[in-house]
């Protein structure tokens, strides 16, 4: 495979693993439509692609997008790309996908779930600011690190201006007006919200508080869309985590499970 020259200048890594690493012997820790993720050591993985024309297209697009995402500064909400090596992409290693994490543990405190939603929104916000639509938003493409924060991954099928996405959302994440290969900000947010029940079902809460949580998420997303449409400038904003914590603790958002919004 043709390799595009790139090596991260902000993530210093010992290269000694290269002298002994073999893709044929390395354990597989993840597999998706665009490639397979192999463990290098405790802090690194390598994503390898199919050795055909489609694999080459996936490889070229993901490498190019990672290079764009890290051209100025590294977002803490995007998986860090280290370098290209032997037709693969060396990436930082995280614990597992959010979907796997949710299945391993049945219940999580509301603060953690709200933190995940914040991380997911910030990852998409950064991606969209670069003119890139992910195209496959879901719990399978958000990875959990050791601090239990999320990072967005897998850009082999993502769409930039003038391109078609090479992948589609899962069926339940597809907006009714979604056109194959053409994800937009609206369809990205719809996909994100469509996976909210996966988070909500893990909450150790009663039905009322789950409904409250869902409305918090929707209000936040609508607010973000409104702010993006009105202005491109950055302003000081209270974080989603702190806002929703205040709403939930004060009970100002809903008067009852089917009530009106009283926070306005």
C-alpha cells in the first residue's frame, strides 16, 4: 500500500517495538468494516486494512483525515494518530468501545453518563469544525480511556466537502431524510441522539429521571445547533456537564415526567 508521510510531533513514543512486532502474531482487539485493530503494547495499537482497492481507499482517506485533524492542535476528544507504519496506522490504545463498556457494567452514575455525552458532543463539534462529517456515529465508534472519558475514532468512511461518505449509520441511527453517502450536521446529531437509550438504560435511575436526562440531552443539542447557526465566534459557555447537573439537582427542567419546561 502507498503510504502518506506523517508522524505525530506531539506524542513521543519509544519505537523499540518495531524491531519485534509482527502483524501475523499480534492479537486482534477490534474489527470493523474498514479494518482490523491489532495490539502493539499497552499504549499503542495498529489499524491494518484489506489488501485490495477498497482497503487502499479506506487507508488513504483515514490517513488524510487524521493528518487534517492534527494539523494545528490535538483535540482531547479524538483518538490520537501517531504515525503510518507498514501500511497501517499506529494509534493510541484505549480500553474499549463505549458499547462494550456499557455491556460489561450494567449501571453507571448519572454524572458519568452526562460526561460521556459531553465528550461525544465535543468530539463531533471538533470534527465538524474541520468540515468533516463522521458518517457512522454510534457507541461502537467512541472509545473509553483509562479516565473513563470518550474519544471519537474511525474516519475511513467519513465525508469531506466534495466527497461521499464510504459508510452509513446503523439503521436506528439514520435520519428519515438521510441520503446514503451524504451525512450532514443534522444527521450526525440525530444519530447521536438515537443512541442515547444505550446510555440511559445504564443509569441507576427511575423512569422520571431517565426522561429528564433525555430532555437535557435534546436541549443541549438544540442549543448547540442554534449557536452554530447564529455565530461562528467562540464565547465563554458553561459546560454541558455542569448545566445538566444543575438542572437535575434543582429539578427546574421538568415539573413532572410529562410536564413543561420550566427552566426558561
